[in-house]
C-alpha cells in the first residue's frame, strides 16, 4: 500500500493494476476499477468546470449506492472535500449542515429531492444541483452531468493536508460540527489499521458495505476495500433480510455491522437457515454490545469477530479487540481492546491520570486525529489540547492487562444518591434477560436520590411485559444502586445512524420543565 498517498490515488492505481476486476456491486450493477477511475476523472472535471476550487466542499445527500465512490473520488481528484449530509435529518437540520459547508454543488438522491427543493431558499450558496438517478425534470443526472467531460485524470497534485471528507457529528448535544478528515488521516488509517491486524484484506475478497456512507464506519470500510482490490458490495440501507440474502449470494468475507444491526440480523426470519460459511470476519463498534448478543452472534455466524473503538474525530482509530481476544479471553468480551499501533490512548480524571480500574475520560493522540471542526476554532481548541490529545467525551478505564473498557458517554452518566452509574453497565445486565430484544438506560428525576435509574425495553416477540422480573434479574448481576428502579416498554428505541441510542430523546419527557437534565 506504499504507493497510495491520497484518496484520489485509490482508483488511479487500482485501474492500472487490476482494471477489469469488479470494484463495486450495487443492486445488480457492477463497476470495474477502470470504470471507477474513468468516472471519477469525469466527475473531477465536471466539478472544476462548475467552479469548485481546491478546499471547497461538495455536498451530497443520498442513501448508499455505488455512485458515492464516483463523486467522493472525483471530488478528491479536484482537490475538493466531500460533505455528506445525513439523510435522516429534518429539512431545517439539513439546511444548517449545507449552509455550514458553503457548498455550491449538491448531489442528491432522488428520494431527497423534495427535501432539497423545500430548503433551496434557505441555502443561498447552492448553485449546481445534480440528481444521482436520471429522470429529474430540470436537474441533470450524475452520469449525464459528467458524461461530456474527459476520462483523463485532471492531474492536480493533492497534498497530505487536503481535507477529503467532512463528516458531521450526530448532534446528540448541540449543533452538528463538521469533522475535517485529511489525506494524512487516511494514510494513518490505512497503515495503522493493517498493523493492528484488522484492516488487511486479500485481492478478490468481498466486503459488505452496509453502514451509512455518511458515517465514518461506512466510508472507511469502503475506502479500505477499494484500496486493497476487493469487491465492495454496497447495501442501500440496513435491511436484515437483504443482508441475509447478500452474504451467501456474494460469498461475503468481511462486514462491519453495528451491534444493533447484529441483533436485528440474529432475530430476522431465516437467519438460522442462512449459509454464513463464507464469512471470515465481522467488525463491530459505534455503540456498546451486550455479551448475550455477542455470544449469540459468534455461535450463529461461525466467523471471527473484531471490535473497533474510535470516533469520527479520530478517523475511527483507537482500540481493537482482536479475534484472539474474543476466542480466548472471555473476561475481555466487554472490553474495547488495546490501542492500535500509532494511537496513544489514556484515561484522565481532570488534570490527573486515572489509576488502573479508575473511570475517567478517554483521550486519544495520533496523526489520525482530525484537523479540526470546520469553522469552529473554539470547539477545536476545547476538544484537542496543546499536546494533541483529543478528549473523546467517553468514560472508561484500563484494567491491569491494558484493556480499555467503556462505561458510557461522560454526559450520559447518572448520579443517584452521590453514586455514579454508567448506563452501558446496567444495559448489559438488562440485555441478558431472555425477554429483552433491545434496551436503553437513562436517569430520571427523583426527589430523594436526585436521579433514579430507568430502563426502557423492547421485548422479543412472544414475551409479555414484566418489569418486576427484569428488575429482579438485574439485582442478581449488578450493585443495588445500579439496578433500574422502573422499567418502561417501547416498540423501538431512538438511535442515530451509527446505532447509538439517543438517550436525550428518551429523557425529554421526564425532564420537561426543569432547568437541567441531571439530578
């Protein structure tokens, strides 16, 4: 991989080395590496002709498809930065992100044309509108727009400090912030991911790209697959039935699935009858996983498992729990693993280093850490200190063996009667009850204790609500002050695209009318 120094190099070099190999498969359509290189060249020329200059942002809003890699690599060849917009956002939220990017070009999936139409008056910077699919009455299709331009490389020399993708934080607190990820960040991902042992694939392997491509896990897996000459099977959106169909159909070898998706697949009709024999590795991360779900997945899928802990701001890099840890260290199944080569990870309590087993805030330092938050110098300075340590906002600890354990987001900590309770620890106990399909734990106001622990549970089919039974079950697993004082039942839990539960949404009802959402 030493020949690759920029994102733009991926299609260039692969087109020379394996022009006729399949790079992408999407809903029956295949794209070779030579076709991806030519299309991204045309896209780069089209962007340059539209007035896009080095450093400019190119906005996009579409569900996953193969064309994402055409306009991402095309933007990189124009030395521009792709800025994907979360398609689950409400129109005013999407307008905020688009305006934040200052983009003049918007590439939009057909499903979201009405959203963009409704906010055009609020997005004065947008000058060029392109629909990914053909058929819009006035906007050109992506392929139609780029077809008049040459398939030759524009030949712009990219720099390691060029921003190549700007991913927006989920906005679980405050307004979304644009995370600037550069060619240098991706070089660190490519090099350190391989050294850490999880990101090395073989030419001709098949990767399933199921996670949203506006999320760091989705775009990273796609880039890593294309970098190493694999076939990337792109899934439009998470659908357990489609996942169960595609794995045996394409003989998928590797997939990244958030824990909530793993749980969905395990419960989907036909899972037990599906042939998973081609699977070699499943990567998971982005939110905690319960031991019950992990053990069920290991038994069902029959492949190795790798947990990845990192953040968008660290290009997904941080710690890795290896397949060997999963197989040989049952005491580490709730750990995130150990730091990657090239990444330093520490725990801090205020200005002091935390002791072994002492919970504090996780901080990460690496050349993989983002350049900063776009147009937010104060937020950048608050997140990254003068020595380059990024404050994750996650609470965790290292055990005596050097394994990192996540407790939860610092901001989600519950303080009840002066004791700190981290929701993920309680959720792990709740999840192990046989009736529980999904669960989230929040703090709710309590006149005596300040906050009380509440579980919100989604039941498995065929089970009846039994709050007392779940509470009794937890009492045998965790300390009494951590046991839920009450259990509510819901059809679904609100989650962001990476699978993290939006506890803020669950807390709203209970904290309305109060000056703060903690006890």
